[in-house]
């Protein structure tokens, strides 16, 4: 189980690194936008991302 968690974490880092490589200007704009969001907006963004990710994992596993 730990192996799968570490592989998932490594894959997340690879995927997160794609945007700054492919479009650094857009990445900077996204980071600027995120820094101007309220804490509540950031939390909801995180919750929505987690739910979408969990649903995607469930669909892919079944």
C-alpha cells in the first residue's frame, strides 16, 4: 500500500510540473490568482479537487 501512495505522490509531482514547463506565463497568472483568493475560496477549491479526484479514482478502479 505504501508503494502505491508513493507512486501516486510522485505522479502528482510530475503532473504539477507540466504546466510551468509548458506555459510558464499561465502558471504565474494562476499563482497570482490563487494568492488573491480568500482562505474560504481556497478551501472550497481544495475540497472540490479532492472530490473530483476521488470520483475519478473510483471510476478508474471499477
